[in-house]
C-alpha cells in the first residue's frame, strides 16, 4: 500500500512557528499557575483565613509532579519522535477493515 503521507499536508518537525506558539502558550500557562500559587501563599499568611489554601496547594503540587513525571516518561520513551504516524496507521487500518467488510472496493475490483 502506498504511503498516505504524500497526500496530507506535512508540518516540518522544526517549524519555528509551531514551536514558538507552544513555548508562548506554556510560558503563559506556567506563569498563571505560579501567580495562582503565589496568591494562595498570600492567603495562608493572613490570620482570618490561615490554612485555607493548604489543601489546594498540596493537590496542585502532586498533580504537577504527576504531569512532569508523565511528560518525562513520554519524552524518554520516544513518544514525541513521530507523533503523526499513529494517525496514518489508524487510517490504514480503517481502510483495510472497510475493504475486508466489502464497504469499499479496491481499484482492481471496480472493473
């Protein structure tokens, strides 16, 4: 079977626009997260609400640790090497399944 990659628009692996967009998005998201943690720490210092934000801060730290662990595992195991390939594999398997069920015909069968 011919590789379907030639029929789809390819995004270069080192496209600076895509990398720039995600770097800005992650930086803004991380900055807002740190801002929220800073506000929680300010709340802890006030006498009338002392301890109010202890639980959410601990939950944020554990969730952040979990995400960082998963991100590190994904990077080290090569999950980011060819992120487009699963899409092509799925489309190929779907087409093979339809062909096996007789839903679509191959070029040779159309005669």
